[in-house]
C-alpha cells in the first residue's frame, strides 16, 4: 500500500515559486555641461570645505574633476543614435564664450549642497535657453533645469539655507556632452565644443 500525501493547500493550486529578481540596471545620464578650470575648481573646493565646517555637514564632496554645471539633461540612451543627433545640434551652435559667477550656497531638498547665483549666471542662462530651444526644435524633450554647481552629497540632516558666499567665477569657453554613470563617480566626455 502506497502512502498518500496530502497537500497543505487543499485543492487550491500551490503558490508559484518566487520569480528571480530582475538584474538592476545602473542609472545612466547624458547631459550638456560646462566645467570650471582647475584653479577655479580648487577655489570651489575651499568654499565647500568652509561651508561644511560652518554647518557641520558630513556628506561626501564632489571631486574636482567632476565639478560641472548641467545645462540640459537629456532623456536618451548613451549608446544610441540620438547621441549623434544631439552632437549635430550642438555643432550648429557657437561654443560658449561668457563669464559665470556663483554667489550663493544652499541645500536642495534632497540634501545636496550647491552653489547658485543671480546676475552672475545671466549669460549662462541665455546660452542654456538657446541650447534647449535648438534641442527642442530637433525633436528632443528637454526639461527646464535650474543652473547650479553641486558641491557635496549625503547630508540630509543639515540643510543649509540660502547663504551668500564670496563670488566664485570663471570664463566659460567650452561645452561638453557628458555620459554619467550614476553612483559610480564616473563621467565620460562624449564630445566637446569647440572640438579638442
């Protein structure tokens, strides 16, 4: 006589085994940006250290080689044909030739400490609007974006209100298309205007 096994689930079907987790996709961003020169990056880092000390911030600072001001974030795949189209749009524009100055520091709502500014960013805002318009004319969805330079991430407990700082500025004469591997601290330059 065989032994009959009874199901714990009665006549109902057994629950399906849990599905294997989907592999996590790393977030990648492509954006147009301008960058400070090395001497300005050192001054920006000094401002970051002063602000961190004054406000008791414990986040991680952005490395000098990754400091940038995003002009237009793009919703495109970094290895797609859209990159070539975006580069074509940028090549039809004059490269930037303007001055910028940041004179305020503050925390954004998610915790990043950033530099912002008023009149010292006027010429860059105009350039940003022209680039955004050209990209939209070419069929790209380009959200509006507040110009800022991120100094550090990670301290959500201590938010810095808008605080005046000694102006930090530089001459902008290059536009860069950047491929950022978010969370890996890697920025790849895709193209430069004027070309290097």
